[in-house]
């Protein structure tokens, strides 16, 4: 069976100091060449510090950001970026801020009708039936369809955002911090809803978050990003219980836990993205770093079973 999503050497660079003639003065490497594969029905959790490339990866997956190199296969087919509608029919994005992601000038019915009309060409009766089905699936009342986004709480708005993604009939959802803006009790409701929808509709999730407890609870596998590269990947229960990369250990120790003091973190600062180091980007903060680490960039390789780490001296 083909992966639901697969990236091949996917990378993103941003140019700084453009000139009229000649190359730009500097390049910022937001995402280094990355290979990922997500099986149908799987949830891949993507974690890392702010600025590690999580949202850049998400935007490339749904066609909002063109890659600098590499390509994406969705359900076994490489998508043509000249046809954005094809992306919309196969993969959809659920945004971090639920209220601002909805058009304030349109009613909820008009928002949900847009993908049905422009991606699938449905008539009025078919659109009405589909919207009623989706709204019931996300557990919202039909009278909400005539209201505007500002009339809803954050949890209700996020359910509407999920409904909009489902309206396109895509089987793959990229969830970019979908519960970080919500209260804890509402987070649990939305996470339970996502789990039910996944089981009922046969969905595949790429779940991006900085909340390690949430990611571990909802994910089948974890990919850890640092400075634009995947530094560890493996089953969720093993990546945080027995991390093999020092950066993953740092993340796990930094997560709040009742009855345990927070880890002190690693010394040093993040490398300059406009002048990346030649070796391991984490070497300046790693207690295990050697001269080899500072000179040679480690590649992602298996260290135990299906657990991978990009480290010369895995834990």
C-alpha cells in the first residue's frame, strides 16, 4: 500500500538581500532536505522548538509554500503545483488560530460551501446535504450555519475549521497546533473529536504541536525537528520514553510534569540560520558533542528497530 503522504528531499530556502543581477546576499535554510512517509490511517506527530521548520513543512505539504527542492507524493501521486485544486481535494489544513482562519464577512454556511462549490462543483441540494452531514459529524447545531465567525468561542470555531477541511473530502489533514489556543477542557473535547473522526472517516493526520504530552497521546509515530532537520523519528511510545537523540531528551526533560522539577535545558544558543554550522546543528548545545560532530553533519539512520536518529553518538 502506498503511503498517504511521502516527501522526497523536500527543502525550503528563503532569499535575503536580493540583487538586480547575481545571486542573493544570503539564504535562510528553513527546512533541509527531508524524507517523510505517513501510512494511511496513521497520525504522525511533528514536534520541535519554535523556528525549527514545523509550520514551513506544513505549508509546503498543502501547497501554500512552494518547495525550493524535492517533491511531495499524496496517495502515491506527485501533485502538480499548477493545479491547487488537486491539493485541496487530497489534503487540507487546520489552522492554529481558529477564529482568524475564518472569513469574518461570510456566514458559516457560505464558508463551508466554498470547497464544495469550487473543488467539487456540487449543486445547491447536494451542498446542503453534505454540510448537514459534516456539521453533525463535528457536533455543532444546524442553527449555527447562519451565524458569523465572531459569534463563536475558540472551541466552536475550531470545530468549524475542521468541518471546512472535511468539506473538501480530503482524507489527509495537516493539523498545525490545532488546540494550543484553546482552554484545557476544550482541548480534550477537540482531541476526542479528532480521534472519532479519524476512526469514522478513515483519516490520516500530520499533527504539529509544541505540547509533547498532547503529541504523545494522539500520535502513532513522532518526527522531531531541530533547525530545519529531522533529528529523530520512531514510535511515539519509544521516542519519549527512550529518546536516542540528545535534543529529544532535552525536549522530554523540559515538558512540565507534576512532582518533577523542570530540566535546566541545554547551554548555548541556536545557530545563526543565515550561517549554519558545517556539522551537527545541535553540537553547540550538546554535552556529548565531539570534533566529529562539529565537522560532519550526521544523517538520519536506524539505531534500534524502527527508531531513527541523526546523531554520531546516540543515547
